[in-house]
């Protein structure tokens, strides 16, 4: 039977990757002299950790060189859809150390990098990356300024950390008030009363920052904070790993105040975690049997143990500006228009400049009912034998996957 336009609705198309909220998952991770500072090759350990969380923004500290930066992008973050990009690797221009550097990676399907600079301090740069959420309307797209820092370590260096932080807070005067700011990294803070932490959260700063979990106190060697500790993953010092067990909250992600009250980009409550910390590991190695729990399994904790003496810190941001645009380099039109003149018992999709794509159709049970591995604009897909109901149409290219929902009636 021929399907005739006007007798019923042919297809109700909903672009699932476009409508609805968008989540941005962030991870901040001290990689411990990556890649060569430890006697073992850790790229598979890092790959395992990153795959377990799949961050959209990855900020790292203690990256040694361009080789390590490339290895993270091309191996540790490698995915079938090649969704990750990297900022430009730059050596530290502050002080005289060039073996411990910061870096940023991001999911280019959700974000684009607009600019990168660095705030210089007496010791290490505080790297500054400006990202924009990829939406159809760039005039309203949220802009995120991500600062990645590695402050001076050790007790007794409180004034040094304050000096570095003050250079950052001074730089906030250059940030437009409607931008969203993230300050992340290994901050080496021992207490909430330390001058650097007080300066970071000072409400008179040009951009006011907040600690998402709001857990002030004396964090060092205090079991009250055992669930948010990030250092050390090792109970005994060996190689470059610092020992002592998990008893310090050195790693942080701080957010600008507007991320707590703005639907354009908002912190998801309770999403901040010390990744791998089940809250049962105080003063122990992270892979200890005593550190077991329901959230983080033994395999993940084994990889975290080998990877670094720090745990990553993670959180999720959410945006209602969810009409994400399609990267023109992927050559897939955001319209995905079904050509009504060709709709009878056949499906034809206008994919703009796309040459070919892999097309799969799934029923609501998740079973694939049709597939075309060489679909193009002049091709037709026979759907006449499909039962009426709801289906998912997946359009897949090497660097991109898009999913649509449609309803077939008879």
C-alpha cells in the first residue's frame, strides 16, 4: 500500500542529540610526571581511568612534554567517534621549571576552544583556556574560562600559594561577568583557613568562586573528610609515588557563583567526587581491600593506584542551551530533512553535504531491524515491512553519530 501525505502523519522526528539538556562532565587530574617520571609505562592505566569517566573537559597537571600530551590525545582519549581535541601544549614560562606543565583536553562535539593564555607566577603558569558550548546561536552560547593550576607544595609554603592565587584573582578583572569560570588543579591546600583558599573564595573578587561541596575545615589527616581526600593513593613511598595513604584534599575544582543559579550552565548537585574514593580508604592505599565499596570497583582502583599518587576530582555541569550545532567538518546537516516527495514506503534523508553514512534502525526494544552501510542522499530505505510504532534512526559517520526518533504508521 502506498503511503500518502495528508492521510496521516508520516514521521515525527525528534533529534535526540539536540533537544533536552546537555551535560558537561569535567575531570581534574594530577598525572604525576607523565609520561616518563615513573619506571612503568602508565598509558593503559590512564586510558582505563579516562574511559571509566569519559570527561568532556579534562584538565591535567604534571605533564612533562609534547610526547605525553600527544599520547593522551591519540591513545588514552581515543574513541571510535574521535570526539576529543587538545589545546596547544606549552611549556611553563614562569620560574625555571619546565618538566611539570598543565594541559586541557575537550569534547569538540560539545565544546570549542576560543583562546588560550597563561597567568604567570613566580613558580608555575596558571593556564587559561576559553571554551564555548557548541550551540546553534553563538550569541547566547555559554562561555567557560577554565584555569588550570598547580600551586606550590608542602606545609610552610602558604605565602607562596597565596602569591600564585593572587595573580589569578587579579586576572579575573579581565573576564566578562557573564562568563562561567572554573579554577581546577592540584592546589596543595591543607585547611580552609589557609590564605590562598580564603583569597580564592573572597566575595570581593571580580568573579566570585565557590567550592561546590562546601566542606570547610582542616583537611589534612582528618577522618572527617576521608570521602573527599585525593592524595596519596599509596601508603608507602616508592619510585615517584608519595606515600602516607589517602589523607589529604589537595585537588580541587572551584566554580564561579553563576554556575549555581544560571540555566545556561549549572552545577549538578552532588556530582562532585574524588574519583575512586569509596570513603573507606583513610590512610590506606587506594587499591587496598579495605577501600572497597559499591561505587568504585577493584579494577578502577588498581589502575588509579598505578597511574598516580593523586585521585582525579570530577563534577558535572548542565546546560539548557541544548540545541547543539553540528561541526561543519563532519559534513552532516543539522536539519536531517526527510524528503516528503519521496516518502511512500521508502525513507529518504537529506543529509546535506554528507557523501555516505552507516544507517541503522532500532525498535523500542533496542533491536536493530534495518541497516544500510552505504547510505547516501540518492538512496532509498525500504521501510514498508516495518510494523507501526516508534523507532530510532542512527546516522553514523567515522567522526560522528547522530540519533533521531521517528514514528511509523500504517
